C-alpha cells in the first residue's frame, strides 16, 4: 500500500509518534511519502527519511491509498488542502488537544495500522463548502471542511454582511463577522460564537454571526443544497475571508457565493468510533455529580 504523511508542529512527543508510525508502516512494507513540511522537521531529528520520497504540499499529495495526519485537528484541516478533490481516505492521529477529527490516540497506532491492512475500517464522509466569485482566493484552495468566516480587517468598526439565500434576501448582519459552518465545523468557531452542535451527517449549513450588534439575531441552520451569497459593506477598503485557517483579503466591493462542494473528505473510522461518544469525551458532557 501507498501512504502519505503530513505533520507540522513537531515536538518530542509527536516525533516519537512519527517514529512509531514509520516503523509500523515499514513492517507492512508500505511505500511512504512525507510532506515537505514534515520532511524539514525530520531533517533536524534522528529520523532518517529518503529525500526522494517527499511530496510538495503546494502541489498536493500524489496518488496514494491513504493519507495520515499527525497532530491535532488543525493539522488535519491542513492535510485536507493537500488532498483537495482526490477524496483519498484520511487517518488522523491525535497528538494535539481536543481531536474531534484526529481521533486515533498515539497508543493505538499499531492497532490502527494493522486494521487498515486487514481492511477493518469504514469511512466517515464529511461535507465541505466552497466559495466562488472572488479573484482573491485561489481556485485550487477555495474550499473548507470546518467553516468559511467573513471578518472585519481592523479592530475598530463592524462590517455589514448582507446575506442572500438562493437569491432571496435573508438578513443584513451588523457584526464583527459571519461564520458559515459545515456540520463538522459546528464544534469549532461557530460553537464558540453560540452556534448549535450539528450531527456530522446532517445535510445542513450553519450561519452564525460574530458579536452581532442586534441581539435578536441568532444562528440559523439551512439546507446544504442552498446557495448563500454574501455582500459586505465596510468602512475600510477590504475585509477578510478565512477558509478554515487560511485567510485572504477581499475588496469590499466584491460579493461572493458559497455552497456545498461537489467532493467530500473521507475520514477513516474504526470499530467503536462514535460521534456522540466523542462529544461526551471532548466537551465533558455528563460530568455532573447527579449522573
């Protein structure tokens, strides 16, 4: 089998994890390529990896069977930008904090790799959103797994985000910004701004204002078959659009559209993986003396 591996913030803990992973893959005689970002860190460590087995994050992963992300959810989101539209299955190994997406703990690497080679896994298909209508965002990276965020560029004034749903006027959000989240992203930035937690398999998008001036404005859940159009007014000449962790400056005269992407992310699941259990563990649900 062919594997690609990506990691970014390398410390002693994650370095041991990478060493362990490479050893397990070599036991199975797998072909392994690493991202140029990860390779740079490996060169400063005791781990030896052939320079010819490196792929460019800028051009994306080659044709492989699996992509492994080592880090937290942020690293997995970055890994998705390497995969783009190829829908190559992703295995997330968690050496970060929460781990809603990177769910495999370090002490289960051997078990996880063995299960992959035995075919004992399934896919958790996750929706992405993509945006169109602005030249400021590269076409190859115009998508997000968690959320698209419209946010003011300076710290002094609000923006006004005029939102349209399938070309019908929805609302003008006077706020610091506006989040359009997938179900996957409902446990991220949207949640911290008062948005609902939405099951990953729900066919929805969540529109969540950031610090709205009108307190009667609340998050709204809409069908992911809808097209959302945003036109922003700002006292400055531009504002920011963030696709997950990637930010782009956009001219305030431009409007843009966003909708469900025609491709998905395939997260690898093993027996026992369950979203509700993840919620209880990561958000400490049920930790009450009355339970």
